C-alpha cells in the first residue's frame, strides 16, 4: 500500500499469538520554508528560527525575502541552504513541505495564496488579513 509522506504507518506485530497494531509518524523531518526571514533581524529570526532549531522532526530548509539579495543575505546569516527572492519560488520548491509566513498581517493573504495554490502546507501566525475585506 502506498503511503503519503505524512500519513501514519501501521505496523502489525505478533506478541504471544496476539496481533497488536500500533501507529507511528513517518520519521523524515518536515522541511520548512520561512517567508519573511531577514538578515536585519525580524520576528522570524527572534522566534521561529530558534524554535525550529529546538524541535525534533522539523528542518529549516528554505526562506524567501523581499528580494533575491535579501534572501541570500538571510540564508548566509542563518545557515539556511535555500534562499528564494519570491514566495512563489519557495512555494513551488520540492525541498519545502511547510511554508511559515512571518510578516505583517496586511501581507498575509498575498503571501499565503501561492503556497496554497502550490498545494503546500501553510502555517500563518496571524490572520489572513487586517479586516473582513
């Protein structure tokens, strides 16, 4: 049976003639791409980068910033292997499983939409917009 990357795997083991079923999560790390990580220091640098470094099962793999130059600088500063100048490039990357959006609220929807359209999981720390519109 083919399993998706994040589906639970079922193991059946025999124990004294009794079959037991247990589930365990897939062991590969979730590869995270952060939108809004800047070399000049931002909320992402203060909160998200240290948190991801401490969490088992997550790997900070990529980032995108307001420009390719800014992304390269942040990638070098935080030792992130992949740096993209746009959220669209980040969202389409085969190296990213989860896009984390860490910018100001008015920009959330425009930065989340490309990831959703690419079928990539998204974590947005704030709402999709500043008002109902």
